[in-house]
C-alpha cells in the first residue's frame, strides 16, 4: 500500500515541478510559429520545423528551463478530442518532455493548457 501512495506522490511532485517550469507564453509562441512557417524564433535562434516521416506532421525541438522538449502537430486521424479539434480545422500542437517521455501541454489555436494543472 505504501508503494502505491509513494508512486502517487512522486507523480504529483513531477506534475507540480513541470507546471512551475512551463512558460505558457513561450509554448503558445512556438506553436503559432511552427504551424505558420518553416522555422521558429527562440532566444535569437532559428529552429527548423521538420516533418515526421509517417504522417508528415510538423515538429520542432527546443530547450526550456534547461530541459529538452518537442512540439508536435496533432495527428487529425487520432480518435481523441485533440484529433477531433484538428479535424475541425483548429491548430493543435502537443508538447512533450523528451527526457520524461511525457506530454506536458497542448496548444489549441495558441491557447495553452498544461496537463495536470487543473485548467479546462
């Protein structure tokens, strides 16, 4: 029983740490630039926007607060609510913490929602 509680506390601590470290204005800017051009301007650098091999989705990698992240255009073929929004014509971008291999946030038309933050 203690192991389950410890695991839940560890997950809660991880989510709280990510929420404190996430710059939603930066994520919004990256999503909007990625969906509208071939590169993303970040800290006086130009980051290339590439395409995935399978579905030709836009993607770019960047560093925020010393951690590596990947922005990935939402696959509209996915049966999730995010996929449905993409099918409906919204610009949906998922953000993944590369080291933790966890999605941490989503941007829909430039509005960012951090997972686990309690935002709708």
